[in-house]
């Protein structure tokens, strides 16, 4: 952002509460760009045979991940998870549980992750161009973003089996 959305003055670096922040230098305006993280809901969607991983049309060809979506204004995170599962995969949520909440500073996001047992026939929306169902014993997370939710969910699943 180069200009204040309230008064059109050029944005500058300002000292606010002992922190350097971007904002409007016009004292009469007072706009501050807080740059708060965006809430994202992530779903580990389990179907018969394993977990659905999908490929987004804008990602590198070899990268697949769990389903994610942006929380809309006034929307409950669980309702968002159910909605996104239906919108992106055409699957119906049968059972849901919260996995956890994760910081994803690299994308300025806070991820709210759920496990969703789902049923139906996968039909991808326009954002996705491929999917695969990975057996739970072959699923592996990674050390950032949604991978942390996968790791925590796998630890809980494996703890139940032991």
C-alpha cells in the first residue's frame, strides 16, 4: 500500500506504541496499517481409503495439500470448514473435530484446522485441477502452515491406535 485509503496521503513509517508501523503521517487522519493476519480454515478431509490432498491450479505441479479456504465476515470457522469442503470437493461433512490453531507468518495467516469425515463423490471446483486420496499410514505433514495440523492430527490418530 502506497497511499492512505482514508485521505490519500503517502503511507509512511511511524512510531506507534514503541513499534515501527506503516500509516498515514497526517495527524488529523490517524490511519494505521495494522496488517493483522488473515484467518484461514484448513480441513483434513477423510474419505474411505484415506485423506484427500488436492492440487491448486496456481501451485507447482508436484505440490498437493489439504483443503483450505478463507473465513468470510461473520462466518463461524466450523461452518466455513463444512462450506469449503462442499464447495471445493463436493463432499458432505459427516463428522467434524477441531485439530488446532496455527500461525503461518510466511503468509500472514492464522490457520484454524479441522478434521472432517466426509462422504460423496469428489468433484473439484475451478480452483483445483487434481486430487489424490492418500492412505493415512502414508500421509506425512511438513514443518509449517497446514503441515503442522497434519502432524498433530496424525499424532492423535496414531495415539488412538496404540
